[in-house]
C-alpha cells in the first residue's frame, strides 16, 4: 500500500485518525448528548452517563438510503431510488482511483471484494447470513491506536445488528465496512437510512486482572462512602449532585463533551452509569506501559475478561489474528447473574426475578463485604449494601427503563473511563454509557424495553455489557480529512 498517497487537509486538534471519502455514500457525524433534543427532558437534565454514551464516537451516517433484500439465504443491498445508477458509476470510478493511487492492491482481497459491488454476503460457520456494506470511506488510525466499529447504540435501527470490529494500526488506509445481520422480524425488504454504526479510536494497551473485594478494599469503601445515609436522605426529595462533586474532585474537573443538556443530574442518571468524561487523562500519559485495570469481584457470576484476538487490516475484509506482541486490548463481558422477566405496559415496568437466585446472590455479596470489613461495617452501611444487593433499580413510571447492577466493580487508572456498550436481546436494548471508572467503580446495565405488554426474558448468563477501558481524551476524538492526489 502507498500510505502517502493522500494529501491530508482540515486537520483538527483532537484528530486521531484519517478518513478518505471515495464515494460520497456515507459521512462521519457527531451526535449531541441529547440527540438533538430527542431524549426526554428528565434525561437531558439528569442522566449525564447516557448523554455521554449518546455522544460517544462518530456516527457512520448514510447520505443516501440503502435497500436491503433477504432472499434464499443471502442478503443483497443497493442504493434506493434515483441515485442507484449514479452511485454505481461513482463506485466504478472510485475503485479505479483507489487502485491507481495505491490505496488498494490490484487484484488484492479488498479489490476483489469491492469490485463485486457496495455489499456482499458472508457467513460465520452455520450462523445466519451477514451483509458487509462498504461505506465508501477508507480510514487510517494514528500510530499506536486502533479503530473500533460497532452499532449506533442508543439511537439505532433495531431491525439490524452490527458486528463489533477492530481496525488495527498497520499504517495503511483500510476500507470501512459495516457488517450487519438483519433480524428475523424484519421485512423481506428493508430500507436503511441515517446512522448505521459508530467508529471511535481506542488504545490497544490494556491489561485487566480480576481480584476479590478483599484484595481491593478501597473499592468497597468508596461504594459505601458514596451511598451513605446522607445520600439517601437528600435523594428522597432532590438531586444530590454527589457524583459530579466526587468526579470533579478526584479527576480534575469535568469536560462537557456530552453536548447540550449535559448539565445537572437526576434520580436515575447518577447511578445508571456514573458521569464519565471528567479529567485530563490522555493516551500519551500511559505510553510507558499498558493500562492496568482491576475487575473487583464482590459476588457470584464474575464477569469475563476477554481480549481482541482478530483485527481487520489492509490485507482484506476477513479479520486476521492479531500478532502485535505485548500490545493487546482487553475488555470485560458482564453476564446476567439472576434470571428475570420484565414487562412494560406503557406506565409501569415490572421486573420479576428468580427470587431464590436473587436471595442467594445478595447473601453472597454480603458475605464478601463481611469477610473484608466485618459485621460492624455492614450494620453501619446497610443502605449501600441494600442498594447493591437488590440488583434491579427501576426508573420513574412511564419510562421503559430499569437498570441492573453487576456484583463487580471496574477500576481504571487516572484519566481513563470505561465505555459500557450494551448487548441487545429479544425485545430490549442495553444502552451505551460512559463511566469515569477512575473515581466511581460501578458499571450498571441500563435496559430499554422495546416490547409492550408481553414480557422480555433474560436468562442467567445472558451477556449484558462489554466494558472497554478508554482514555478520556479519545472519547470525543475527531478525524482529519484525506483526499485523492488528483482531487
């Protein structure tokens, strides 16, 4: 690849990767935290973690609609309406320029895949067909960074699921492809518009170690100090603002990256995901070695620590094993500890857990705290323990939301937050949020129930969240625009 084939323009101070638009089909757009005023007023005033999750990364946004067909076990996609022929011609011209200017190897894997059209079907084992859709963009992360591609999260087309992918820093431009699965309940012909995915830089120098609460007692004490008696007394009638003060005092102040509506806290916002994006940490500060993250287990169903083992490169569209030596990216998968049903009728959201499992899990959490701190600590901090052990917390009436509090904590180095990327299920989404886990260590899973009347069912062991530690200066990172030499 001729990595120097493009002329970089429009450099920005927060730019961490380059983008070449070869086709005009998609653009990368920035969300406001309140989704341009679309979130409820209470959320806009209160739930800063959700606002941070809304604003995270850059949205892969279609400039023109795409129609997707399901037929005979395969998927097909092409531009909708009058733009079809013009985009097909632009596609042929773009491929010629990409090859002639060194962005694609002639007859290489990427060239062969893109020559067949904007989209093609792939399969993983015996799973359902997936559609790989080229956005018309090529991207190149800055040295030392990867690019993470995932779904559009809190405002998304719920009829599709986007596969998580990582584009490694091999120094060359890589076509940005969104791999999606069409859900069974979708119509045979589906039109895609607007935001179809999200891309953001991450730092692949993260190591995570699991330990017991007894090995990290400061985490338990921080939880108890936050949820003290005064907290609950104040919270009965007003917003406490305690989390904002905690984060500002610990991490050096908050940056209002969530956009409009990010000021203020509220009844669900303070606990539902923390209020990330505070402080001044940067990837550069951690360059001396990998970021060391602690997963502190305080009960049953310990989360799983995973590592990215495959990445997408300029070699071709199929992911390949990562062979970067010591550099690696670890994340945490949180699974459901208590099987439950939840039903929303438009007013009330009722959660029906497996009561014996909930009682057993709560008792195990109390034993962990008692072994670490003693019975007197439990007696003095009964509210903090109850808040954790009840596992479920509802939102106000009329909202199709509740959240689940895993019986584990995540602690990141100074200047690092955690991206909480929800795993969607049948009839529900788990929403995206950001937590300043260098100061506040809980990582709840916030549910959005999409089904009305009939219950959703979440079994034990179902994945709820992927927790990705990330330096805060990458949360709102931008890009530099690149152009063809003859542009």
